[in-house]
């Protein structure tokens, strides 16, 4: 997964396609079934590559600068005026800028969003997740403005390129509770290649997140051999995480959230946690009782799942668990990444030689053992209170 031959597994690259084929072959060899009777383990979804050619317009009869507008739209030309029927919203000073921006972007409505100039430093970062986009007839336009104006005319012109990445999804049907799902997930894309550093230009992404994808494959092998799942188990590796979490968003929208009992999203488990070996943390630990269930099932094992020690990083909302969590699913990410000191994160040095493989194996074993009572139907984690997420 993290070898040089996959060239960093960048979304829309031959390297990612090669990784997808590898996981597809592994799922087939294990004997998983396809998701909802699909012809393949590959769950393709349509995206649009967006290159903004120009932005023009006025607000309160004053010209807008191009850097004051970021448009999430799959239309070659989009014009927004008060007569366009767009709902208006705002992100005010003191609010969580990225959390609210992601929420509005995913609301499946046409929005014009006024962003406080206190966020001017980070406003341009919206462009990093602007392209590609899902093919959609809804658009969200962000404007850097302290005033919620009622007089505006904004025109955006884009170059549009269709792009079809794919998640890889396999299933072990439950014996008595087939319509109740337990999901094990990770993302298999990474950053691709970049400027050489000491002669190395490949961002191998061994920890981020070939480690998690390997865990998903190993868990699928384990539970297939065990063969005693009462609930249906879904194993999936997502594409397009690094460019905005698009794969997990698409996958999550193919499910009825009420049918999903739990989601174990596995992200960067190849290095020791801040507590050392035989430990990992769970994002959003306090939002459901899933962590307590896992702890109960691991009593006497010597392994500990801790609450996320990096709450300022907002990890619960940043990884592939987020879409289902916002719908109330006890969907959490398991990780060991030291977010304040992970020296190889997003560098060319994130290679397999830097991983603690023995400890990684213990983490995978702990996930398998701790999930047992949920898979058997004995335990059902509490749901996320979605009102508290708003």
C-alpha cells in the first residue's frame, strides 16, 4: 500500500487506482460480498474538477475582489443576485470557522454565506477544498464581508472536468440482524508526489493512512474466519479524504443512518500514542458510550482506549467518521497520532520503516476484541446528540 510503486496514492492518479485494485483483490480473496448487490467492491462516485477562471461582482455597489469570494459550484457559470433564491447565512467572529463552513457546504441547499473579516487569514484556505466537488445542482458561495448585504451581484466562471474516484466496500452479512450495520473504515488515498527532499519526492503515507487501510483488511480476514457476526459488518476504504473527505461523505449518504449501530474509523495507528504501546485514543469519546463498551470488553488485556487528548484539533469533525456522526451515529475515529508532535505527518518520511508494526498489530487486535459485543448484538452504543453538534 505504501510502496513507491503507488506513487503516494493521490486521488485521481494511477497510483490510487493501483491501490484500489489491490484492496479489491484482498476483499475478493477474503470472500466478502459486495455492498447492496453491486457488481464490484468499487463504489464509484462522480466528482467534478473545478478550476475558477474568474470572479466578478459587487456588494452594496462596491466591487468585490476575487480573493473575497470562494464559490463551491459545479456550474461553468454561476450568477448570484437577491433574485436567485439563495438562502443567506453568516459566519460571525468567534464562531468555529471551518466547522460552520463545512456544515453549510454540506447542507444541500443554495447558500450565500457572509464571512466575518476576522477570518480573513483563513478564508483563502476554502480554496484548498473547493476542487474537486461532487456533481450537484446546489451551490454555496462564501463572501468575506462583515455586513450581511441585501445588494449583491456575483458571477463565477469555472472550467469543469468530470472525475470518478472509488471507495472500496465489502460486506459480511449478519446472521440475525442483517439490517443493522457495524462499519470498519479508513482512507486509502494520500498526497502523491512533490518537490524532492534529499532525493525523495514520494509521500508514501504509510501511517496516513495505509496503516488504517491495512487494519480494515486484517479485520475483514479475522471476522470472516470467525464467522459469528449477528450484525452485518461493512469494511470500506475511502478515496478523496485528503482533498475534503469526499469518499466518506458519498458512502455515508448511501446508508440510512438509523441502521448504522457503530462506525470504527481507523486513522494513523502506525506510531506509538502519547501513552506508549498498547494504547490509542477515540475522538469524540464523551459523545457516546462506545468507548466505555470497548473498555469493558478489554478488561484484563493490558490495552487502553483513551479520550482524544487533542480537543483543540477538532478531530471528531475532521475525519471520515464526521458525516455519520452528524446524523447521530456513534461514529468515532481511533488513532495514535501525536497531533502535536508527529514528525513524519505529511512528509516524504512517512514510510513503512517508521512504523511500529508490533504495536499496530496490538491495536488491530484490540479493535477486534473490543467490538465483539457490538457485533454480536449484545451491546448497542448510545447515539450522538445531534443538537449538541450545532
